[in-house]
């Protein structure tokens, strides 16, 4: 591959990180390492109401515990707030929102979450305000992007297979500016990835629809680079009852696991197990990297390993 691989890990500081986050970070770091790529740390801290100082600190503590080295990004909370915070990029997000507003593809929406849920069991927007022509500039309204019928985006998987997603079905008319005035996750995520030049995104299967929305936004901005990005949508780590882990999954928080195991070797082994790699001899992150590099080099079952979560 001629272009260097650029990826990122992107935690949100809205609670303590858990085993699922560790798996995502490690897989991203392993892929980047095996391809001699470049890794950013991007912290999604725009939503002030949800960001807790303890969760910001937790990110740095756990990354250090896991031994994950990144090439650029904040080295701690202070540097995050001074140099890297999404709050410092508000103007960029606003500029993008203006471009979309002027494109005529947005409409204002005054529906509450519960109103939407009542009308739409799958959670997709039922189109209630699409034709109301509500004023976009009035407060307390979200901005939705109108996604026309049969809108498709395609992307490349890690092994360069092309996958197609129907954005209309996956997302419907999605929010790019929230009722409280903040740019929505789909917008900030794609703007940040574009700025960082990301060309490999590693995320859980639960974010497959977000991939569709973000590719659609990149296309709408006439961006020619992001559509070349490769995506790995990996399986999610489940708790003992088979549910996906959340920020409140106490026993699986890295903080708790660290108290219990002290060394992160247990997590390296669990990661290897999840990836169907031999794990018994793994005693360090370097061991895990070596096993992983071997698989990438020989391309042995890498596709199956990465796509198994579908
Ligand atoms: Zn509405």
C-alpha cells in the first residue's frame, strides 16, 4: 500500500472505559502496528453535560495500563483541554453546518425522542417535520439531513471487499445538529476524521449505521478522500448474559479489572482469544503484536477474524 495507514482511537469521556473499549483500542493499535501506520488519540469531549473529569482521567490511566502508544493526541487532561478539545473546533463544525444549511437538504425538527419512538418502532425518523418548513434558526430545534429514498453508500473493508449500505434504511433523516445547539456525533466524527486524514476506521458493529451516515456526509461535502477509507466493524464484547457492555458495566470496567488483575496480560490474552489467535504464550503487548503481525503478513484468516462479528 502506497499511502501510510492513519487511524485513531476515539473514546468518549462519559463514563469509565470497559473491556469492550480495550478490545477496540487494542485491535486498532494492532492493525496500525502491523501496517506501520500512524495512530491518533481523539477524545470526543464536545458534550459538556456528559463529560466528567474522572472519565477524562480514566482514559489516560487505562491507555497507559494497556501500554497503548499513540503518535499524536493529548498526553493528559491538561493538554486535551488546551490543545485538542473538540470545544476548540466549534467554528469548524459550525462552518460545516452552514454549508449543509445552504445546500437546502436540511429541515428543522421539533419532535421529542419519545414522540419519534411512538411512531417508529425501529427508531428511524418517521418524517414528521420534513414538509413543515419550520424555521431552522429558531432555538430548540434539531437539524435533520433529508436522506432521499434509495440512497446508498459503499465502503471498503479491511481486505478491500466493497460493502454497500442503504442509508435511507439504516439511518433515515438523521440529526446533524442537536436541539441543544451542539453539532451531533455524526458531524463531529466525520469532520475530525477528515481533519486527521484517517483512512482506517476500526469500530464496533453497532456503529455500522454511523459509518453509513458519515460516508453520506463526506459525499455531501464533495470529499474525495474519505470514501477511500477502509472500515473494520468488529464484534462486540458481551457480558455474561450476552448483552453488549456499556459505560455502566461495573465489573467489566477497566478500573475494576485493573484492581483485580494488576497486569494487563489477561486483557491481551482475552483480545487474542476474541480474535481466534493462540493466546497461551502471550505475556506482553509485544507478544500479542508479534502474533498479530504474523497473521497479517500471511493474511491467514485475517478476513474471517475481522469480519466474524457480522
Ligand atoms: Zn420532527
